[in-house]
C-alpha cells in the first residue's frame, strides 16, 4: 500500500516540515492504515480515528520523545504509533510478538507511560512535571484525556493537586461525548455547554499584566481582581471548574482542524502555567460505519472494511449474552434487582436491560470505586445490586469491596466479565488476579461456571441463596455449551464430581473455563487407556476439599491436577496443594495456573499454549510424570 505523504515520514521531524495541505493528506492516509489493519486484526478503531488530526498537530508542535505525551487509557494511540517509527509493525498490532494496542514504555521511547485503564494521565503527567522541575530539566508534558475518562475520580484528585503546579503542563480534554458507551453523567452535560473562553482569556491576561505593572493601591487592585472574576462569570461560566483550580481553560476548539490545533498548542506550550485545551472530536471520524455506531466500533473484531462488520447470527452465545438474558428474566420477576456498570453497558451485556428497566439501570461512568460503594448503599436498603465490571477494572475498587461491602457483609453480587485471559488487549486487561485478590477478603463467596447453564444457576444461587457479598467470574467469548446433561443444583461450598472413575490414575480439580480443558484431557488420555476423574470446583471460595477426599478414596490415583485460569499466588491450586500435604496423601499434585507475571497480548489460544495451560501441554507433563 503506497502513500504520497505517509511514505515521506522517516522520522517525526519530517512531519514538522509538511505544509498544511500535506498534513491533511497525511491524516487521510493514516486513517486508511488504521482502518485496513484493524479490519484484519481487530482493535480499538473508533477512538483512534477520532484523534488523527490531534496526533498530527501534537507531533508538529512538540519535540517527542524529549517532550512527553500520556494517552489516557491508550485506546486512541494508533495514529501516534504509526507516526512514531512503528508504521511497518502496525500490521501486526495486538498479535503475539507484535506491537501492543496500548502505549508501552518498553516498546518505544516515544511511549512515556504505560496506559490501559482510564483516568490516569493527569496524575502521571503531573508527576513527570514535578520531577522535571525538581531536577531542573527542560521538556514539556502533555496529557490527553477523554471526557469519559474525566469522570473517573482519580482524574479529579489529580486536577485538585494540579492547582499547586507553577510551571507548564498541558492537558488536552478530548471531548467526543463518549467513553465506551455514550457518556450521560453530570460532567458530560456540563461539557456539552462549554463555550470558548478566548475573550475571557485575553481580557484576564491584559488586566493581570496591567495590575503587575501598576502602582494602584491594594483597594483598587482588589476591585480589579473582583472585576476579573465577574468577567469570568459572564464569559466562561461553564469553564469555571478548571479556572477555579488555577488551570487556564481554552476551548472548545475543532479537534479536526490541524491549523487551529497547532496554533493553540503552540501558545499553550509556551505558557508558564497549566493549560487545559478543550477539543471537540468525532469518534470514528473518517469511517462512516464507525461514526454512525462508535460504541460498536470501539473495540472491534476483524471485519470487512468495505461492508462493515458482518454479524454471524448463527454464532454461539457468549457468557456475556447468557448473563444478559438471565438477568432480564430474573428482573422481570423481582423489582429489587438492579444493575450497575461503569461506562460498559454494551461490553457487560446490560444494554438491553437498560432499555427494559431504565429506572433500575445505573451507569456511573468510569468510576468503579463509586460503583461498588453505591451498590453497598443500595444493599443496605434491601435492593439487590449486580455490579457488572470486567475483571481487570474491578481491581480499581479493591478497597471499596473490602471496606464498604465485605466488612458489613452486604449482599452485593459482582458479575465479573472477562475473567482469565482476554487475549489481544494484553497486560492491562488480562483478568488473571481476581480469584487471588477476592479470596483473601472475609465474607466473600466466589464462583465460576463450567458452562452456560451453570452460569444461570449460579446467578439464581448468588441472588437468592447468599446473604453476603458474592462474585461470579466468567471468561470472555463463547460460552461452553457442553455437559448440559450434568446439572446438579448449586449448594453452598460444594463442588460437582463430574466423573469418578474406579480405574482412574489421574484426578483433575478444575474451575470455570478450565473444566472444558479437563474434559479434553480426559478424552485424549482415554485413547491411551488412562482413566481420569474430574471435579468441577464451582467455588474458588470456599473450596470443597471433601470432594477431593471422595475422589481420592480411589487409591489408584497417583497424580492430582489443579487447573485454573488465574495467577498461581493466591489461587485455588495452592490451597489444594496444602490440603494434600496436611492430610498426608501419597500423591503428586501438579498446579496448572498462570505465572505470577503480567501476560503479553496475543490470541487466547496462543497464550494458553505459551503458558502451558492448554490440554496438549498438560497431557505432555502428565505422561512424563507417569513415565509414558
């Protein structure tokens, strides 16, 4: 694929020499590269398309990597990657061994901070500014944060702290009226009303300069300062929140006009104070299907770029689909059931619920901590809240789970989507820690289903059979539709013995997604005349050791495998291993879990192979231990 302008870019310095017409041509060509690659590999399309002109303006104005830019969340960093020495590698984005879909310091010197979760960029940028000033260094810092990410409490904590900074720091508020789902909170409504404060800025600076030069008495100066504030009230009322925090506000400006962006950035770069530039952009800009349906094209699977996404109506349901339908069914018969999400109505399967039960659906925006404590408040009044959050995002609310929910033993149900390996989104999104960090919390109950039916049964159990906090974790992607003939009722703390073979020499204790792996192992070892007994753990807390004891009554079992898609530390495997040791069983215990490390991006199947938790890898080790 040849380009007239993009092919000229050998380094970021080349961008600075381009004419305005060439910069606009470059924007169109970068969009074409993004659309072409993501149509093949999948990824975060709409958000990256929305900031192409902003990215080019930044690269035209600043001297990266000496200067630093932090892309909040990082969904929108694709154009930046293409224009910072990664154009050729972009064809392999999110693939195993290829570049990440998010900024990574180890990947490029142009990436100044690893991002993947929202609302972090202002805090990180402020830290870099203070470090720069302490060390008397000379570089600029820019944090790009979306209006959705600005709803996160951490962003406000950083803005509050920022009021003490007395040097340059530029924050770009990328306002596209979206987080992942459409923004709908109070801050979103306020941003809709923001208008340019250019007139105010000009008047304020002129008066400020005159005051500094004048010999007016304190009384007159006081009156003039009050006049400045009155002008502020009339001209920039909606921008007061930033001005009152000692942050100069500029905007809103057209985020797709490169000339305007460059002019504003050049002025902001030379300011001696923090500046917030409010930029209006269109998510999915330049690709009609993404502009029309930005939520659908936020994080997208490979698609036909000419026709748009081809939906396979015959595709098996995902666990998210199963959860969604079951929740609606339960809510129709129980007015106390409500659902809470943190800007992820579509991703967590709550979009349909929100339409049917709008008064019982709460999107709190990107504020997981608030979501959990909000749920705790609801629970004190007899409401049954289901908090629906991805595993990797639930980490952000760890203290609230401990202090506000579990300490009071409140009945809050955590529906943990994307638990385990999620694949191409990589390190920041792998849901591989939730069993470990939840299992240590008193009063917490943790379950994981083996298939679609068991997820439904666990929801019934969690809502009506548990009085305290309970979490159900389930993986991304297609639901396991096997083992439908084995559907024992869920009993608190009891596992399900799926197969207890009298001639078994191998036992497997597996939880959640790994039960299907256990079944594959059983089928493959049967061809080698090795019988296997399987326990579906169901509960990560409490663990049913009696089920293990029952299966180990068969003295022929010499090897017990424990399978989980969670890190080893704090997982169920260590508890089972301790139980076997403490009770003097003369058997070998083999733990198949994830390493105590961050897991890179790649397809789930590839990662399971690399991490040796797929059936073939496990069988190889079993045969080795059995001397086959």
